[in-house]
């Protein structure tokens, strides 16, 4: 028996392709959230699958006693796209990327400088370390006590953050932030708050960690979402889309953080898996060339959504193809009603926000189909 941790869709899947999932009884469903942002190039991308098969034909696993050729290429490309120098530690997921970042940060902690700041409604994972900087109290409460010296602040609260930093900034070792909160309702960092984070990063010399696990890798029309607000992170965490559909993540240590972790400080039996690395190489060969297209499609999607005449919509926000539709009231049955119209929706924030994370190569015609179905629903 499977431990029931998820509310599964009641469908018997036959196969999936592009933005569609097909069931064994011959029905077609439109997937608007791409495996929660994992399938950046859609389901069953033929070129990607061929790349994975080629690697699998050669070998499936080597262990960390061997260096896969794609590992160096992927690591160098991830760093190159930051415009900085650095090093990469590969993981099996975004949560593990958060754990690697936390370990590196805690290695630098002193008696006087050891506080780690995070924000309400920020999501960085579910392991005990990641939960310590998770901004959802309902997820954390059953597992306390967690890592000490982690302190929550209100996201985008400029004055509250400034007041604290003026009096206690020298105690702050690191700040974790999502430039666009994903599970928190698709809420972007304001430029004013980003400027304050950058100012105190220099003034108080703390490590700024940008969580790009959901918003990164081209999802917002920039390769890294922090580029929208001109942040200069010291550490970047990625996951979800990087493996092309297979489990992979990475912690990117930039500049002065590049050599914090030494041999023996951290490790992984499986990461980086060679087949997932082949997927990552394909993703990185393609997505940087798609950014303008993603930006234009995101703009088109937003315009179409804003043209919907609905009394149920309170706000529409996001960047690129990371879009949130906030509802005036919670709608617990919305997911099921959409399912009955062959539309698969991811509804978050107590059933009050529709999170749209479509495949980055979605067509304009497919966007129109989703819009029409949402219009029927809302």
C-alpha cells in the first residue's frame, strides 16, 4: 500500500505528449502545470528522450568516483549564465540543493554571526533543514525543534527588514529568498525590496541565496529569475526543470562561496545521475535560446487572462510563463470542475490561487485553448 500523502487525480494514464496527458479510456487532458514545473519542454519531447536513451545505452550510473562528461559541461554552463565565477554541487532535487546551501552557510557561522533569514510563504523544501527556512508554519509545526537561529520575516516588507538590519544586521549570516514565490501564490519580489536586500548584503556582508528551483531556468523569461530585480546572489539553488524530467538539482556557489565546502563535507550516492545530466545538457542547450519567445508568450497569456470577464478573479500576476490567478474566494471544488472539462489545474494557497506553469514550448493555439477552458470555469 502506498502511504497516502497526495490527492491523486482519478485517471488511468496511457501516455503523455506535449501539454497533453492521454488516458487508457481514450480521453485527453490538458496539463497546465507540467509536473509542477519539471517538464519545461513538455511531456515526451522526442529529441530529449533520444538524448536520454543514448546515454542510457552507454551507462546508467557510475558513482561519484567517476566524472561524467556532461557534468562539467552542465556545471560550466550554469555558472556562465550567471556572468560570475563559481562551482557547482549536483543534487537529486531542489530540496537537496537547499540542504547543500545550508551546510555551506552553517560552516561559516560564528557566535556573533549565525542568523539565517527567510520569508513567510517562501518554500525551500520539506527536509528538516529546508523546513527550518520554510515560510509555511503548518508544514513546520509537527517537526519542531528545527535548526536554530532561523528567523522569519514578512516578504516585501521594506521597513520591517530595514529596522531589523539596522539593529541586528551584523548578526545575519544569510538570507534565503525566492525572487518569485511559487507555492506562496506566484508573488514577485518588489524592486524596492530587492534594492534593500542588495544594500544590506553589501553593508552587513551576509550571504544572499536565490532559490531558483521553480522560477529559474527560463520560466520567467530570464534564465534566472533574480535577473528581473538585479540581485547578485552568492548562492543559487536549482531543481525541477534542470533534469529534463528526471531527478536532478544543483547548488551553484558563486565567487567567495565557491570553495566553502571541502572534500568530505558533503556528498551523494546518486547525484549527479548520468542520464539526468544528459537531460540537463539538452535543457541548457535549448532554453537560453527560447527566452524571448517565453517572454512574448507570457505577455500574450497575461493579456488573454486580463481580458477574461470574471467576477471570481481578484488578481493576475507573474512573469513569463509563471502565472498566478488569485481568486476572490477559496474554491475547493475548482480542481474537480476543471478535471471534468479535461483541464488539469494546480490550485494552491488554500484553493485560492491557480498556479500556471505550462511547458515553455507551448504554442499560442494551446494558450488559447487553456484560456477558453478557464473562461468557462471562471
